C-alpha cells in the first residue's frame, strides 16, 4: 500500500509542476505578442532617426577621428530569469569569439548572465535586467546611469539576439556612421541649431531609441526560447507522468489481486471450519 501512495504523491507533484510550466509557457507567449507590437513601432522610430542622421552627416561629417585611447563599451544583453535554454551561454561564447580589445569595457545586463561572467576582468558593471516589456524602461535608466559614469567613451556596441534571425549580433550603436556616398540632395538640411549641438542631441535621441529596440529584440528571442524550453520540459514531464500512471495502475491491480486472494483464503478457512463443526 505504501508504494502506491508514494506513486500517487509523486503524480500529484508532477501535476503541479506541469501546471506551473504551462503557465510559464503561456506567459512567454503573451509576452511575444506584446513585443511584436512594441518592436514594430520602435523599428520605425529608429529608421526615421537613422535617415535623418544620414541626411545630416552627408553634409556635416564629424571632424574628429576616433582616438585609440578611448574606451569601447560592449553592452551584453542577457536574461534576468532562467528557463530559456542556452540563451546566456551562447552570448558568452559569442562575446569571447569576438575577442574584445584591451580598451573594451563590458556591461552585462541580466542576473543569469552575471553568474556566468563573474570572473571576467573586463566587466565594468553588472546591471539588473528586465523580465517583461514594461520593465525595459527601468533597465534603460540603470544603464544610462552607468554609461554617464564611464569616462572617455569612444564607441558603444550591443551584443544581443536579433529577433529577425534568432542569431546573436554585435551592432555598433555609437558613433553614428557617416554615409559612404553622398546623398543626391543638392542642399543641406535647414537647421535651427548649430551643427555640433544638433548632432549631440540627435545622438542622444538615437541611443535612447536604438537601445529600446535591441532590448525588445533580445527579450523577444528570450521568450521564444523559453517557450521552446517549456515545450520540451512539458513533453518530458508528460512522458514521465504517463509511465508513473502505468506503474500506479499495476500496483493497484496487484493490491486488488492480493485482496481477492485474502478474501478467497478467508472464505476457504471459514468453510473448512464449518465442515469440522458439522
């Protein structure tokens, strides 16, 4: 009897785990639906700013060249939560394969990524990440505070999952790239600010917009991978549960058989007793 009760308790535990995993999978699905809307809007905004920047820089190219003494900042966008497969491990492998230079600083975003980069000497800061799209703004504020404290930044790049390809990408965010060929417009854009001031404000606006885009993109892939991970886990759980139910049924059948045998033996014993008395 005790074995059957143990199996029954185990089945109840598996049912609870299955319910939790199914809920996590559904939440990840809902998050991808929200992110699809956010990403579409954000990409249009970034595309508009990039077009304006290209128009501006084709007539007002920056004078200064990038000094080799400036720091290069790589923002690695990991996950705050787990259950998303090899999401963070692949980011670390891609970062190492890129071979950051001596003057490269790393900013790691996400608690799960932090645990994998504790020994990396290039880490300038670990930044708390986000679990849902509504928390992206807070992550961006924390990142901005860190960036403002770093001196002599020459360039900023992001290493993240691109949701269009589901592959890891290193994308330079700053400085804005100068067009390789001049636009066909014959007159420069009319500005209400000095070119240097306009470029400074345009750069701030672009960084703010493009960081939102890469955060949304990485979070989209994270939730896709979480859905896949949960699907595999649920299928494995259902297989284990099915095997356990078969075992439970066998144990129950054995108990029923034992009970029938005891009843029959008891009936025979009573019959023999009656015949003796007779």
